[in-house]
C-alpha cells in the first residue's frame, strides 16, 4: 500500500488545478489543498476505496465554502477583481480542450458571473468529466439540478465568445502588435486592432494606480489608451505565458503589468491588465 503522503502527493497538482479553477486564485487554492491534506491525514485510509474521488470531493467542498465568502470580499475590492494569472505548469495537465479552456484567463474571468454551485458543477463536469450523480453529491443538489446548472453555466459562458480559437502564433502576433502600437502611441494602428465592443479591464487592487471601472467600446478604449501613452513611459516588454496563453510583461509608469487578450473575429475583444503586485509573483519568473 502506498504511504498516506505518497497518495496525496500523487494527486496534489490535480487538486491545485481544481481549486484554482473554482477560486481564480492560486493563493486561495493552496490554502484549500493544505486544508485537504490535514483532513486526509485524519482519515482512516483503509476506509477510503477511491482516494482520488475522496480528495476531489473534499477540495471541491472546501473551495465552494471559500468561494462563497470570497465573493463578499471581491465586492469590496478596489476596482475590478481579476483572477490571479499563473503559469499553466502549476495547474496540472492540459491535455484536453476542456482542461485548457477551463483554466484560460478569459474563462476564469467569465466564471465570476456564475453562482458558486454553478461554477463547481461546470468545472467538475467540463474539466474533470465527473458523472452527474457524483457531481450532485459533491455540490449537494439533485442530479436534475446539476444538469440544469451545467446547461445554464455553459450558455452564459458561451455568450459573445468566438467559436474559433486563434493559434498561439496568431495570439502572440496580435498581442505584440497591440503593445507596440500602445507603447508608440499609434492610435490608428490600435483602432484597427480593437473590436467595436472591446472592453478594457485593469486590476490594481488599490495598490497601483489603475482604472477603477471597466472601459467599454472602442472609442472610449482608444481615449483611455491615448491618455496612458501621453502620460507614462512603457518599459521593456517581455513575452510570457499565463494560463496556457501568450501574455506580455511590461512596466507602465514604473509599475509592472501583465497584459492578456481575448480575441474574437480576429480582433481584440478584451484586454486584461493585471497590475496588482500580489498577483504577479508567479508569472514574473
């Protein structure tokens, strides 16, 4: 029989990936997994027939409890709250489309629209392919409700999203063109890159100066970017990876920033700028 610690370590990365998808914060995910380890130590291992299923249940329920309290804190957050960006290597295997999509930054951001139970049902079904009876037991709902929650979550997350995912090369090229145009103050080039309904999100967390509300529409976005480029200098740009997609690390006015994009119809539909230094520790490298 494997030692208790060996069993847990075999599943640790998968459990972190599960908790991170549910919470959008690796700090919180690590806390949840640590608490799951404490509970695992206190469990009679011989009575647990399927350690993976047991640990997935414990982590899911702990994350659900934490997500409910986190939503209250996020409502009091200074400015928009964005997920914590992380390298894909920290959230377990990404060898299926569903595993990759459910850890994508844009998906994590959209999942903030869901209720905690909807989010749990969606993640457990999409990323981990759990059967509905098991999901229903974990979340504490009927199987019929679990199916309804999954359907509602799928519909809400599909709204306005592109069915065709750009390649990593296309994503990187558009990201570089966007940042070059922004750093150079080329508003005409920026205008050609942005979708009509583009949205700019900035997360400074009250620690770094950033827009306190999302900026909707191309005209307002161009105006905001023009104001930034006319006041602040852009530092060196470095290509990075966040949540399985290309990202750019740079400095604006001396503050570090990670920039990520969501692309729709071949144009930039969403710009995510994470400036809160607490959220950049894992992607700085």
